[in-house]
C-alpha cells in the first residue's frame, strides 16, 4: 500500500485511528497530501491487525474509541515498534489522560478540534519546551472537578463503578458527567 515519490523514495506510513469515520477520512486525505501513505481504522482491534501486518512509522490515535480507551492502543503500538511516533487526539482533554498518553509513549497530545498542520508540528517535536508561559488564570471549579474525575478514573483503569464509589457518587451521575465535554479554562 506504500506509494513511491520517486523510484527510491517511499511515503512514510501513517495509521489513523478514530471512530468518527468522516473525521478519519478527511484527516487521511489531508495527511496523504502531506506525503504519508495512510491507512485508517475505527476500532482498536482493527488498528492492531493493521499494525501487526505492517508497523506504522506514525500514528494518530483518538482517545475515546467508542467505549474503549485509545491509551490501550498507544501502549500496544509502542510494544510493536518503540520508534512509532504517536499523536493522541481527543475531544475530552484532561491532564490525567495527557500524562498517561505521554507515559505510554505518545509523542504529543492534542485537543480537538485540530488540523493537519498542528499534527505535523506535533510529529516533528522531539523535546519539551521549557519556555512555555505559565497560565496566570487558575482552572475553573468545573474544570478542576473534570480533572479530578479523570485522574481517579485513570487510576482505576477506567472502571466507572469503582470510580463512582471512590468519589462517593452514583454511577449514573458519573456517567452523565463523563458524557459532557470538559469545562473550558
């Protein structure tokens, strides 16, 4: 499935994994225009089959794949090939999931909406930036609650029932809170 730029140059392989089929197709077209040989998957299982058949040099993984966590896929892709450069995307950004994604081997973590140029820049970043400004605005109470819930959920392997019990919250209440987008800073 690799196409040639010239007789001796190949496109780098890119695996795009997102359960939003339209977003996945649009992103695949944009990344193809930027010089990648792109394959798409919409589930962790399908992505693993593709990666096992041909390990990608690059991957874009959505955090929430239906009811599964893309963090699982990040970890498995890194086991297959520690050199794979992975960018995690999410519409449900939280500090806890960002930290876990990086710990598991993601190169970068970006909150949706995102465009192909931002992803390209994320792939190219190989070091942190110590000069990034520290925000003078503290997080809102709603955002702090979201971050705390995400941290407890991550610590409990995304088990809703255990997390609800720890938070002294009804499981359905927790599910409703998780279904909402996080509060903006």
